């Protein structure tokens, strides 16, 4: 049965995710960052669904496991498309949207195929492991793509400050999850400790996006090169 | 082996994102002009000094909490700790890095003062609304 701390994080997460959407509506940027907001709408629905299944079937049940891992894979895919939508915003003026969409679909299909190939060789429980491995691989692909996007943003003279904060917070989120998956693969006994941090870090993404939508004016621009780590030593 | 490489890359990428993120938060607040009250209370000099950071954060904790800036203040606190560590390490080895760390610590203090200014303004609005009601 979920405890009071678990419910507190669930309520906080739901509040922050709703805050992102409300801020986007108030700032009139809901359409501009539609996929990001779609992800923020899906997150609380999935969280409440998980809590419902957990309370009904228990943590060890097959129902809960399937629900958890498949909804996690679904959320990761939506987050992947959120990242692609940030690519579309950054490269809007270059008119390469069609190629970006095709490339993103090809990369997603390639990652799914790779995951299936790995899982089918090493496990008999293909259905559960596929969803888990797909999420794990997509987090790493997402991290690499975010890094590439940040490298591209660094080459630009002026970029909307809001977009910079969205990209960087997504990078922090992806790198934390990629690191946590890798750490638990290396030391499975650390899973219980890492799993405590996951919902807390999960709250940081909506918090930083809400801050970017609420505090940073739509028209504010920053010079990304001045923010980079390389600028530290200059 | 692959997991170790992924872990190493993730930590490097994390720092590559975290540092610019904190700097973007600081840059976004650097244009904010502090109110005379906050300037008086904090006693900030121009440019702000890193030595005042802890004091400004203590004042910040006296104000009513706002969920939307809590994460950012915490992130800047972690960034401040990292830069402060770099300052200690570079004390004798790299004077140019030390000068940069001092500037950066001062900017962290200014960020905290801006957050304080916003919280004071928020509390004042809240109080005004309660009096009107």
C-alpha cells in the first residue's frame, strides 16, 4: 500500500504538472510547446493510475508491474517527442521540420528494434523486459539528442531564454535517469536507494518548466555561448 | 562495462547541463533592479560579494515559501557550493579561475537577493489582499 510520503510526492507532482499547463495557458504558449504540455497532462494521469493499481493489486502483482513499465515506456516516448518538438522550435527558421520528424521516427524505430533484439536473446519474459529496456535506452538516446541540441543552441548568437531553460532542464532530467539506470545495472543492491530519489527528481522537471514559463518573459533572449562551461575558463 | 560508460557519460552530461542551467537562471535575474528595502536589509555592495550569500539565503528562509522558486534557489545553492569548492582548489594554482569564481559567487548572491525581493513583494501583496478582504 502506498504510504503518506508517496501520496505527498504524488500530490506535489500533480500540482507542479498542473502548474506548468496553467502557466503555459496564461502566457499563451500552450500551442507553441504543445507536446511538452501533453506530457505534463499525461504524467498525473499515469501517476494516479499507478497508485490506483498499486492500492488495488499490491506492489508484487503482475498487473501493477505491467502497468508501471508500459506507462513508463509510454511517458518516455512522449518525452522523446517533447524533445523533438524543442528541436523543431530551435530549427524553425531552417525549414527542416519534415526531415527532423522523419529522423526522429527512424531513431525511435531503430531504438525499439535494438531493444527487441537484445531482449529476445537474453530473456524469456520479453513483454516486461522490452518496456523496461526501451525506457532505459530511450533515456540515453534522449540524453545524447539533448546534448546535440544544446551544442547546436550554443552556436546561435541569441536564443529565447525560455527555450534554453527548457532544453537544459530536460538535459538534467535525462542525465539523472540515464545515470540512475546505469548505476542500478552496475550495483543492483543500490536500487532501493536510487528509487527513493526518482520521484523527487521527477518533480524537478515540472518545477523548472513552470519556472521557465512563469518567470522568464516570452521575448527574453540570452547568448548561449556565455552560459556554457567553456565560458567558465575563458 | 557498457553500464559504466553510460554512467560516466551521464555524469559528465549532467554537469554540462547543470552549470549552464544555473548560469541561465542567474543571467535571467541579473537585469532585475533590487528594491531599496532589500538593499538596506541585505547590505549588499555593488558588485555583490559571495561572502553575503549565506546571510541572504537565511533572510530568504524567513519569508513565506513559494513553490515555484524553491527548486531554483536550491539549484543555485548547489551551484554556489560547487563554485566555492573550485575557488578553494584554485586558490594557489590558477589565479584567473579564482577571479572568475569570486565574480560568479557574487552573481549567486545577487540571484538570492532577487529571490528575496520577489518573496517580499509577494508577501506584501498577500497582506494587502487580506486587509482588503
